[in-house]
C-alpha cells in the first residue's frame, strides 16, 4: 500500500471555522457581504496593529489588480516588478495594458535588488518613461529590504504596491508585512499560512482607497435605486462564507506561524553540516519570516553532480511533494519581451533551488519520511 501524500503546503484548519460558516447559513448571509466579511476585515486590521483599512476580496491577484487601478496605472504606463515571483504579481500589469519592467533579486533575501531597482528607475526615466509603481514582493514569507527599497522609491516619488501574499505574519523591524506599501495585497489561497479556500485582501492606510477598492470589487454600482454604473467594475468581493473560514483561521494564525518556523528549524538543523546546501534564512535580526515555504539551494558541484531536480524526483518517489523555485518572470514566454534589469541572481536561484514541505500540519512521522529521503540522497 502506498504511503500517504506529504504536501508542500496544505490547508490547516483550527477547528472554529465551521462555527462562523454555520452562522452564515443560519442567518442566510451567503452573498459577498455580511457579518463575517466585516468581522474578517476588522480581525486583519487589528492583527496588523497599524492604522490600516482592509477590504476582503476574492484573491490576492484581485487585490494587486485593484491596487494598480487605484495607483492610476493605465495603458502603456510602466510598472517595475520583482522578477523572482509568482506570475500573479505581474499578470495584473498586463490586465491594465501596462508594461512590466522586471528587476533581479539580491542574494540576502532573494527579493528585489536595490541596486538593480535604482538602475531600472534611472534608465526608464532617461528613456522618457518614469515608472508609475513598484511591485515589491516578500518572497516565501521573507521580507524584502524595506528600508532601502522604500528609500529609493521615495527618492523618485514612485509608490510601492506591496505584494505580501506569502508574508502574512512576517515582520520587518517589528512591523507587520502588509503595512509598508501605499497599498498592499494579502492572499488566503488554499496553500497560504491561513486560508479562506480562495481569497485575498487589499490593505491601505487610507479609508478612501479601501472604500474605492470595495466599490470597484462589487461591479462599481453607483448609489442609485436602480443598477447604474459610471466606471468599470469587477466581481472581486469575498463571500460571507469564505470570510467565515477566515475568521476561524485568524484565531490560529500565530500558532501556524510558529509551526512553520519550527519546520524551518528542522531543515536548518538537518543541513547545518551539509556543505552543498544553503537555506533561505533571515539575514539579520531586522527580519522575521513566517517561513511560509522553506527553500534551499543545492550546489551540484559539491554534491556529486546531484541537483535540486534530482532531489525533487527522489522525494516524489516517496509521495512527498516539493517544488522548484519560481521561474523568473523575465524568462517566462509571456514576459520575456519586456525590459529586465540586473544580473543573473534570480536565474541561478531558479536553477539551484527547491521548496520543501513546509505545512503547519506536518507531523513527526512526516519529518522522518523526509529525513529518510535526505539521508539517502546526501549521505
């Protein structure tokens, strides 16, 4: 009989989600509005501990899309985007008919490189196209270099759209990720640190921006007794059912962060004496990662020519899911024609990297099965 699947990052219910969902059924609040939506937004606002306003949406992608709209990004505008990320960070740029300008990563955090970012801004200005916004990503839960990236953005007066889809629960200098950009996006997809099945949220320090995002997300219906629309609208609002799941998940968010961090510690301990492997970890005490995904790099030259892909296949044989790092956007067929600034850091990360099982619901027997594969592969 085959062994059960060990997933990369599977949903982890806390136990109280059903209570909120049941309340929605009992009160017939099934639509994309209701007490759970309002409560979930307030729960997130309280958690972020800043004067922020949150709009619950159908996905993190919709939050990024509305964020670009609210930053007045239009057709032919240019938007800088971290290249080492999931395509959802970049796709909304194309939704707007805008032009993505991709920037390489730095080695410390694997996030957007300050040197390449400034090079990109200066060159685009020289070419007569000052970027309209910067999409900066907290990759795998690791905060980007907030101080330096925002110093550069402020120098050129370009707003940051903070992609915190993978970093709910992470901090930079004690401040929660999702509170740094003019607008930020959160994701509650099924594989995230907490989930609403599918869902996301837009975060802003401005109530006006939050209210406008909610307006757009409910088909831009004007205040009239009949259905009247003066602006393009979107079906992006979160349902009261999904928000109920989110309310229950908020009760276990801190516990899930700690469990992910313990899983990361397991990998750090295992690989500490293996010269061919390096692991993504906080570069200093300024960073606190939720370690949504624990990721490693394998130097095949120091590992008998065995690569990250070889390890992925070895894990797969034992019914254990792992995944290559994000393939850089500037190397994707749909994006390769667009400008790119930097060297080859993101390409080398993709070539050598692997994301390992990181769920908050992994058990000791799961760790043993993973360790057994590692033992055979490395030793």
